[in-house]
């Protein structure tokens, strides 16, 4: 005859099951929060890469949006211009991303030319974009008085700031920007990605420092120089090789952006007319050109920058 469980044995089993359920329930909020945080980091990273692509195609930074419609306006601190750059509007918590960019304007003379007023949002060539980045480094070396135009991040309260080209911010699970992050009467100081999380701070941030921007965009363009106040004198020491014999220098028209499908680029050098047809995506293109009865082929060309085509 089989013996069944006693009431005591059943009670013990139920207690154990209850304890296991209790532990699982207590862990669940933390697991959900971690999953949301990981998702949020992925979304902010996607917008970071979209901004990098925008810079590569337009050789300038977009201005911030003044509201959640995502269209770039005339302010440097506000919402992410996701419509303008083709990015994502909302973070994992359903809030629109925030954005700030450096708009410190400097009067920059390059190779003895008359000074030109430039900042990271108004350049039209990779040479000038890199010139502004270098000039900003020389400018900040003077320890000038900083304002909201001088976007920067700190790793902890009262830490030495890192000067940045742009900052993207998610307001986190508490659905509000936490100090030092703000878009209202901001002094240009934001938390860095390393800023410690706490009960009063849960924002997520990604920034591109000026130094890192030089390394990312200016491999072929370097400038030495100095600044006196907001006037900077630079000398180009570009590493890009000049066009050799049987080469054509190709430059996209001002404001032109490659898009999927086919497009055309203008050509300088040699005898005109030249016609180039490019099959492109947002970053790279494949192109073939007919130029003075000679053909050239372009492969893996960085969209929006000065291009070199080797005659074949």
C-alpha cells in the first residue's frame, strides 16, 4: 500500500515554493530595469552613429530642435533634431532625446587668408570643419570664460570638464533631466557617460569630445596655430596627398548630400564638361565618370568630402 504525503510535508513544500516565488518576484523589477537600461543604451548609440553619418555627409553639426518635432532650429541646446538627421525620436522610456552642440564661433585665418567667422554648425567643407575643431582646442587652451555655447561634460560634480562637439541625453527612467543636465537656462555643462548613477541621477549620455572628433574626421587634415581671444591663426599641414598626374579631383556641390540610388557630383580639374553618376548609400558610393574621353572609377568613397578619382 502506497503512503501519501503528510500535511507537514505538503506544508514544507508550499513554504519552499512560496519562498522561490517571492525571490523571483523581488528580482523581477531589477531585471526589467536592467533590460530597459540596456535597450536605452542601444538607442542612444544608434542616434550617436546617425549624427556621425550626418557630419560625414554634411561636414557640419545640425542645430538643436526647439521642441519635440525634431526639426533643427537656431539654438544649440534643446531636443535632438531627429527629423533633420533621420534619427530616433524616443528613448526606451518614451521620452524625446535631448541634444546640445558646441557653437563657439571663432574668427579663423587659414594659411594667411583673411579671418572667417566659423563654428561647427556653419562649415561647408571638411577642411573648414577640421580647422574649427583645431581652433577650438587652441581657444580652450587659453582658459577663457565659458558660456552655454561651450558645450562640455564632467565625470563627477565639480570635475574638470571635457570640451565636446556634441552631447546626446536620455532623461532615463525617472522621465526628467537630472542635474547637471538641463535645457533650460543651461550653462553648457552636462554629465558625461561616466557620471555616477544614484537615487537622484539616472540620465544616459553620449558625447563626442573635440579631441575625439579630430581623430575621427581629420585624419587627412591637421592644423598648427594659436588663438588670441576669439581670433585664431592656423597653418595647414594636411596629410592628404595632392592630385597626381592622371587624377581628377571631385567635389560634391555645396549642400549636396548623397542618398540611396543615383546622384551626380561636380568635377574640378582638367577640361570640362565631366559627368559622374554615383550609386550611393548614406556614407559610401560607387561611381563611374566620363571625363574628356577618359574613364575613372570611384569605389568606397566617403560621401560629402573631397574625393580623389584615379584614372583607369
